[in-house]
């Protein structure tokens, strides 16, 4: 299997941190993460739609994104990030995939400096970090911060942590004080992924 296809099939899924939230509800909310493959024609290449929401409020996700997959150097899988002009039109797509048709490619906004770089760490597991530099800028509480995002994903689980730092002092401004969020895979969403989905990768 093509390495990019294997990575995509590992990434696409529904993940829940229900166990972590139940074990320590004062520190962790119950969150669902979805990574869904997009039809090739949306980005004229392999891509994904992602959504993160609190379990009690699935129709109002707090994070949504469109992502394009490309192959980087030395076996790195690069996941580029885009914002949507009207994300509310796509909210709930994991429950109703037909909503993905509302994604308008010409209105997507590239999130410069925010691509995730994943590398294999064995046994169909991957570790990813936001691209090098301090270019992924995120405003928070009236301050501009740069994002440091860490992800580890395999066939069974997803672990992640996002933190924001001051661009001048590198001091931590926001982010989890209790370590990584720990998710278990609830379902795979990769049934439709095949070699045709990768056609034109990096053309």
C-alpha cells in the first residue's frame, strides 16, 4: 500500500476521550474528533474535513478545518490547513456527510504556517507537529500567540495537545495544563480510501 494511503487510512476516524473525561471530569471535557476523507474533486487532490466538538453539543463544533495531504521530504506526510468562510454550513457533517457538499474550494483560506508534519514511528503509528517556526499565529484573549500542536495517532488511539506561546518571550499563554488529551478510536472512516483517491498527489 502506498505510504500516503496508509497514513490517510490511519488518520481518518472518529475518536473520543470518553474514558479520560469520565476518570477525571474536573480536568477533561468529553470531546469527539472526526477526520473524514473529502472527495478528490474538492481540492483536486487528497484531502480531509475535520471537526471537534463537545459530546453534549455535537452540532456546534468548536473547531473545523479542511486539510490537503501532500508528500514531504524524507517520508514526511504534510497535512495543510484551511479555514472555511461559512463553517456553520458544514457543522454536523460526521452525522450527515452530505453537508460536505457545502464546502466551496474557492472560499477556503490557507492557514499559513500551520501545516502539520507527520512521520512514521512504527506499527502504523505517526507523530505530528506543526511545521517549524513560529508562523502559526492564533489570537487568544486579546494576545497574539504562536501555536505548538502535537499529535500521535495509530490504528487504535489519538493523543494531542495544543498550546499557545508568546512570540517574543516564548512563555506559555494558553493550553492544557494536565497533559495530552487521550482519545480512543470509535470507528474508522476510511472505507472509501483507495489508490484512486491519491491520484495526482503532488502534481
